[in-house]
C-alpha cells in the first residue's frame, strides 16, 4: 500500500477543527466492536420500525421517478405542510409551512444550523448538564462560549428516585445570564436522564429568556417518548416564546428509524431564514424518499 502525505509549509487544518476532534460515539462504538460488548452508548432500537412505517417507505421508493430526485431545498412540500399543520395545534400558533419550517438531515443538522446561524464569536450559550454531546463542540466551532448549569437533585443530598427529581435551581440558572448570553439549550425529554420538564420549569426558563432577550434552542427529539403520565410541553407554546424558540424534532426518534436521518426545525420565519442560509450552503436538501415517508 502506498501512503501519500501532503506536507504543507503552513497550517493544514482550520482552527475550528481543534479541540473538537474527539467524539464519544465514535470512540465507544469502536470500543464496543473491539471488545465485542453490547453498545449501550449509541441510542437506537434493535428492532424494526412499525410495519406501517416500513410499508410507507417501500411505497415511497416505488412511487415513481420523482421520489429519486431532488426535492425542495428546505423540505419536501407535503412534509413541511404536514409538520406545519400538525405542530400548529400543539404550539397554539399558525405555523407557515414555507416560512416557519426547515427539514434537516436529522436533528443533528438542525442543531448545527442553529448554532451556525445564530451564535457569533464571543456569544455565550447556556447548556443544561447533563447534555447531548454535540452541543458543546458545535458552540465551540462557531467561537461561542458554553456556560454550564447542572440539573441537581431536588433535595440536596437526598436519593434521586426518578428523573423528575433532577431540577434546575432558578437562582443558579439566573446567575448564568450575562449581557453576552445569546441562547440557552434545553433538551426535553432529556438525554440521558429522561427528565420531562414541567410547565412551571419551562416557564421559569422562558421568563429568563424574555427578561434577557435570549434565544431558546429546544431539542425535543424524544417528545413522543414519555412515560408514567408525564406530559411533554413545548416551551415555544408559552406566551412570548414562539418568537425566540428554535424547536428541533427527529423523524428517526419518532418512528424508530434513526438511519433515515430526517429531522426538522420549527420556529418563527425571522429565525428560520438564517438557518436556511446555513442549510443551503451546507447540505442544500435532504433525501427525498425518507421525507416522503416521514
Ligand atoms: C438529545 C438528542 N438530540 C439530537 C439527536 C440527533 O438526532 P438525529 O438522529 O435525528 O440526528 C440525538 C440522537 O441521539 C439526541 O439524543
């Protein structure tokens, strides 16, 4: 085998690649394979999606030549219409399918577009711990500064019996907001704890966002996976939050089909338009057949 290495007299890699090269999923997937152990790190079901979902996918791919060609950059029209109609009822706001929705390559690309489009060098982004791993490197790549605030046991020192026993301290969270804060990232239901934020908790976060004129990036990929009577509430549905919330969803998580990588962002058109700018200069659009099916 012949190995070629380009020796450059100047720096090869862009600075934004530095400090973000390690990835927990890459590392653990390799470790699991090397030691032949069950990989509990990377979250995907080991069963097939429901039959109706599989059948819809087959129907989509045999649905004629258009199913195999490009569709619209910001989302296949029937999908953006369905998303808008469906979530309008939940958010309590008339969602415009062309202005307020962006279909992405999974929720991951939605997050990427959000940080790229909305966070500038020197901006602070509050991240609630524990958090899904990509928030931190994505903030770092745009030159932002991650500011962490932990979920803590409801009663300090007491046993944590359920995910609901992990809470944010209102005072502690308030202390993290500064004039440089541009956004807060929340994840409900939370990965890895499973915590489903209650309306009062979301209201407390919303009040701070409004007070400090801060955006809320709300990762809601597990919105349909709630148990024991817990109800998922969208922070975008609270008064004054539609205009400043970026709600991120995932078809892969919803339909047990993570490999399709269909995600979306629902937000006010004045925010979505900047995310579209990143999207059109990045992947441009997402696979048609997976969108038809979703
Ligand atoms: C909290 C959270 N957000 C986003 C994602 C990415 O979702 P997708 O597979 O739709 O890109 C995941 C995937 O595990 C996740 O757990």
